[in-house]
C-alpha cells in the first residue's frame, strides 16, 4: 500500500498526550499533565516530546516520572472520559517491573525518653506532688 492510499488517522484512533495522561489518572489535572509534557519529561516511543498536543495511539510506549518512580506504560486504548480507576487502568499496560515493598526488620520504636528529659509523665507528676507535699 502506498502513502497516498494509506487511510488517514481519524480522531477516534488518536488523542492528545496530556488528555490521555489525565484520562488514565496519572495526573490529577490536565494542566499538571501538560506541564510535565511541556517540561520535556515524557517520552513517546523513546523520543522526547515537549508538546502536550502530541497525538498518541494504541501501541505507543510512554515513559515519564510519576510519584517518585519512572513509569513505562503501553497504551492499550484511547479514553473517552476521565472515569473511575478501574476504567482508567483498562487504558494501559504497565511495562515497568513492580517496585519492591519496604520491609521492616524490627518493630517500630515506642515512645522512649531518658529519665528527666522532656515533659513528665503522669506517674512522675504524682511523685513530684507527693514529694512537694512532704515538705509542707
């Protein structure tokens, strides 16, 4: 098939990058998504993109920073609205390996302080009151 015979892309097959990131719930607002794209922090198919109006389509791979980690996402579908989380998760496949969860080897510390340091406890206040009453 030649270039002249190729079917032109319709609006239903493509969508603005900032809008898709917002629909997929990676950013809380479309303005935030646009600012990240404008800063040049998003890559589409390994090429840096700096225009929020860049068109994306199913099959594109996006790489961008989100929530202290780099996300690698494959677009599965173009969204029609910013719906609930399960609907948004159906728009993409996460290609990045899952981040390991933090494990704690020891129990969390309880409130400890050295004797005489900081505010007295109720027991220490009672002892102080009893001590003062003994001098009167």
